[in-house]
C-alpha cells in the first residue's frame, strides 16, 4: 500500500529558531500533498496544499511567511516553521494520495513540535 | 468547515459490533464518504470509503443510506485496539482534492 514517511517524529526547538519537517511518499509519486496541524484534543486543521513545482495554497488564516512549504520533487514536501514561538507547538501531519487503486489519502505519522 | 456531523463519543463492549453514525445531509452527488481513524498521537489511518453502495473490507463495513444523507461505519468485532477518534469526511474523489476533518467520534472500547 501507499506509504508516507514523516520526519522527524518529534522535535524541541528554542523560540526564534526555524524547524523543517519532511514528508516523503515512499512508493508513489505525489504532485499534491497536504499539511495539517492538530492541537491537543482538537481535530486536524488543514494548513495548506503543497503542489509540486509551484507555490503552495494556504488556508485562510495561515501565515504563509511563517509556514514555508516547498514541494521540490514528486516525493518530497517540506514544511518549515520559521521564527517559532511557543504557540506554534503542535502536532503537524502531512498526507498524500497515490492516485491509484481504491485507497484514500495516506497520512504521515506526524511530528510533535515543542517550542521552548 | 466540515460538512459532516458525528456524535462526540461512544462506548462499545469488546467483541461486540461498533456502529458509528455520520450525518452528511448536504453531500453532493459526486462526493464520496471517507472514514479515517486516529489513535492517540499518530497520523490518521484510512478505513474505508464509498459513494452509493455499501462497502466492506478487512477492517470494516460502510452502510450508506439510499438518500446518501447519512452513513454508518461498522466494526464487526471491536477490540481494545480499536479505541480511537473516528472521522467521517465527505469529499470529491478527484486527485488533489483536500480532506477537511470535523470533530469526529471518540470510540472507547471497554473490556
């Protein structure tokens, strides 16, 4: 089946620094990937749609200059949280769809970001 | 905004069937019903999806009403490992279409 790998699984960083999260589709190509954020005891909130070779599409209220998305290849999308602050601490999850078979969207295992 | 509504929580006895309802009264004709679940601190896991007909796979069954305004996910023999948040999502099948999550149902399977 389709596999999406997300790295790192957790990261702790200092306020003001930047953190990069990688999302890879391991056995399929994904021209489109999605980034979600999830706060404790809340549902997943879609942040942006990552498009290979073009600019990402951000959801309303998501700061594109703070959450930089790069989708430079058909198997890799990255999310960079710039100048992180404690309120950016959250669970970040990516997803992609293989475009084949009857499988739905595949999600990464998530990245727990803690900003101290 | 999510276009589906689900009960916030449900309990189920281990070994019994878990029936999780979902209301999607505004679903469009070409929108599918997807079900995912999320176990604590993990990414969501695909369970099943359908358009009109009932569907079954190794994990669950999906029953969609004839008017398509609601559906039920059935876990035939719930185990403790099925304790999770279950999300029902209506979305178009086209590649690149985004999934918007609602609040989901917390299913607690109890021994």
